[in-house]
C-alpha cells in the first residue's frame, strides 16, 4: 500500500514537472528575453514617469525638448515622421546609431547611458511647416555601440577641421564614459532671420 | 528672460524662435559652451558669470576675438562682433566695465587675423592679470 502510494506521488510529480516544462518551453518559444525585458522596462519607466522622482538618468537636452515643444510629426510621410528611420526629418545631419532603435527615443537616451553635454548643433527643415529647426545631436554614452539603425547624413556638416561642425567625431565629452552607444536629435528652437 | 520669449517658450506646439547673435551662438558655440553658457568643468570653460572678466585688461578684450572658437567660427566679422557683444551682455553683464565700447566688425577683423598660439597659457595669464586689476 505504502509502495503504491509512493508510486502515485512520483507519477503526480512527474506530471506536474511535465506540465511546467511544457508551459515554460511554450512561453520561451512565443517570447524572447528581450521582449520580456522591454515590457518589464516599460512598466517600470511608466511607473517612474508619473512618480515625483526620476528612476533613470534625466538628461538636460531631453528636458529642453519638453520645455520647447517640438513641431508635430503627425501627417508626415511614414519614414520622414518615424524616429526609427534614418530619413526622419530631425536626422538630416546625424551620424551614429539612432537611440529610438536602442531603447531610447529621438530626444532621450536609453536607460543606463548618459547624454553628452557637449554636442554638435545644426538645423533641419521640418517638411510639415517648412521651418528650420535648431537640432542638437547628443551622443548617449556609457555602453558599447548599439549597432541598430545606423544612420549617416551630412546636411550642413563641415570638414573635420571645423571640429564643432563635424559628425564623424565621437561626442562623449564631459561624460563619465567615453564609450558611445547611440545618438539623439533634440529640438532646441526654431531658427528665424533677425 | 523677456516676457515675450517666455510666452513663445510656453506656446504649445511651437519651439521658441532664435535669431541674430543668439542663433549664431546656438549654432556655433552652444554645442560646447551649452545654451546657458555654463560649459563643462575640466573640458569647456564657462561663459556665464565669467566671460566679461577678460575685459579688465586690454589684451583680454583682444583674446575674446582671437580665441580659436571665436576667430575660426564660420561667421563674418560683423556677425562675430555682434555675437561677442551679445554674449558679454547676456552671460556676464555684471563684469562688463563701465564705459565698455562694443566690438566693431573692423576691430574683430583685425583681431581674428592674428592667430593665438598658446591659448591656455594666454588665458591663464590674462585671468590672473584681470583679477589683479579688479582687486586694486
């Protein structure tokens, strides 16, 4: 009797093991670790966004972007209005990996990186309103190269002897790390003729 | 900040307008010295509450137009003179000496034609002399 009961227990354990294993394998097939991290990160960031304290490093330029509202991208052609595309209007003079593809956005660095306070600045014309906007290209520093959404555009760029106007340089100056991860394009204002 | 500028900055959907010397500063200088002139300690000198101290000695006035960032900026002499005058008033009005004569295009043109060889050494020496001149 006792032997039989032990056998039943073993069978039950094996069945539970099998169920858990099948479930875990099915979950692993349907999802990736990256998507889990992304969802988890979104929940954490979303929660922190409404809290009084910042969970992630808050970058100066990103603050500028919210203080000086950027023009609306609604109604633009899909690629010209999409920050994950190289053809996005703000990227007219960017050289690097787009932070919007690397866990950040067009104006905010991904978590775990620090926005360089030293930048290069140019202008890009918004295809919707035809105005020239002053854009700051800040590198996000502190992690290895993102390697997603490489983009090189050179509108208004000058040769390297104009260092402040050249985007071939790594712009991780004034940051704890010189390792560049990705680049953002922050709207600083709209350029007008005096 | 003037009230008009504040209204522009707060207007939804409209980035604040930048023009004239302020636009030139934003495009040619702010990448390193930052929009508020605070610089980056150890990398880029601050302009805010500091830049007009150079005016306490005559060579300091020259220095501001000869320093590479100014002299080599892709701006004509008139635009560079206007930028320097705007920068002094905007970032460090308190240190601008009484009776200061604004830079002219002609003066700036002559100054930027003389390359500054030892930038850091000259800067250090000028700030020491300026400090002595103002403490007398």
